[in-house]
């Protein structure tokens, strides 16, 4: 993977000869001092650096840098610099993502998200705004407890609903997504199709006390009917049909009587 120069070259006069002819470290033609070249790396190092970059990003940054700085030809150096640049790009991307996550956790919205999720499991928010049932908007934070459906973004909340901090929030809505088997259709000579409907269980909790004040079950659309005939693969004797998920509009409509009575 590595190679060495067998000849030395005088930078002053250009004379090149085996190392043995450069007695006392001087050029036999012009008597200029000649330094022995350092260890150089062959094209194998450049290839290895690029391969490592694809398989183990960041870990390959040192081999790539060595190939770029000490490569014995242009191809090795180019591959080394390309690999080094790719590794730096991956490292920068990871730093940006990690930094954004860290900054978010320290922000009022990040702290609210963490506290609201804890409220869904029984831990109230000590500095939450007091809640008294009645007219007016009661700021709420909606939490999806799993990743079946994306969380509701701030811009999707009706005006005045969004609780942007633990000090402003009065209510926490905790949503658990699930599916329900609606029907199983059997086919001859074998095989079946299962129809599933998405479901969502929603609980509204008083942020400061942990009291559950509202519970509702929401359903997505019904799945399509089973076809009159179906074809199944060699390695599978079943297929599934799903309806659409519970929408953000359904969730918000179910909260109107509590958040903005």
C-alpha cells in the first residue's frame, strides 16, 4: 500500500541518481545539500481512504489526510483530498444536527416538549399556568407519544392555542396512535387480506396538576373493501389494506370544547 523513492533528486541542478551516489548528503554535480525524501504513500492509500469514507465516515479522516499530504503521485493526493473533504462535510453535518438538537432542548419550546411528555406519564409541570375551566383560550401543547404520525407544528395550531413555554401552558393533550383490525378476507385456494383502520386515543391533562379532564377516541377513514380476487406472492399469503390516519383537523376539532369553550 505504500512505496518509497529509490532515487534522490537535487532541487538545485536537477541531477537524479540512486541514494548511494549522494555521499555526505551532497549532490555529486553541484555539491548542494540534498535531503532525503520522507516516506510517501501510494495510490492504495487514496483508494483505502475513499472506501473507508463510504463505510466508516469520520474514522477515515486520518488515512485520507495522510494520502493527501504524503501521496507519491497526483492521483493519490486527489483521492486523499476528496476523501478528507467528504469526511469534513459529514462531520460538519453531524455537528450541525447535534447542535440544533442541543439548542432546541435548551429553548423554551424544547423544555416544554420534555415537560409535556413527562406530564403524559404522570408528572405535572410545576411552573405551568393555572387552569380554570370556562370561556377564553386555554393554551395547550399536543404530544404524539409515538412516531406513527408527525407531531403538530406550531403553525397548525389555531391562533392563541400554542403554549410556547412551560410558564404559558395550561393543558397538555397526549395522543397514542394505534390500529384496529376491521376485517379479514379469505381467498381460495389460500391467502387472506386484512383491513386495518387507524385509531388515536386522546387525553387532555391539566399541566399543573396532572388531572385528566377529557378523553376521546378518534378514528381514521375506513380502509378500502377487499377485492373480489387477489394474487399472493410465493413467500407471502397475506396482504394488508389501511385507511388514512387520523388528521390534524380531527384532533383540533375534538379539543375546541376544552381549549376554547
